[in-house]
C-alpha cells in the first residue's frame, strides 16, 4: 500500500509541474510570447520579411523558401538560381 501512495503523490506532483510549472511550455507551445518572437523568413526575390504562416511557400532542392506575393513566387519559379545565390549561406 505504501508503494501506491508514493506513486500517487509522485504522479500528482509530476502532473502539477507539467501543467503549471517548468513543463508547461510543452503544452502551451514554447516560450514565445507574442508575434514579435515569431521567426521570419526573407523573400529571396524582393528581400521583404515574411511571417512563417503568411505569403507563399515553395520547396526547392530541399529548402522551403517563402514569398510575400504570388508575383515574387512566379519570378522565383522562372529563374530560381538567380535568386537563391544571395540567400544560401
């Protein structure tokens, strides 16, 4: 019986820590607070910052490039090598 009581106490403390303490970032999506912490991509055609969930995306040679508009995406699709030379590092 003592083993079960210890287990239940440990499980309760573990639950509280994961829900409200040091593990709560796993449930609530990380340590980011607000849009200013969201990482951004740079449009390789015009150089504008593009939010992660905004604009258009295109996979090219295993890398996702993001574009602010359909016009920039069309330009990239016509000559991708011209635009990725300055972006790759």
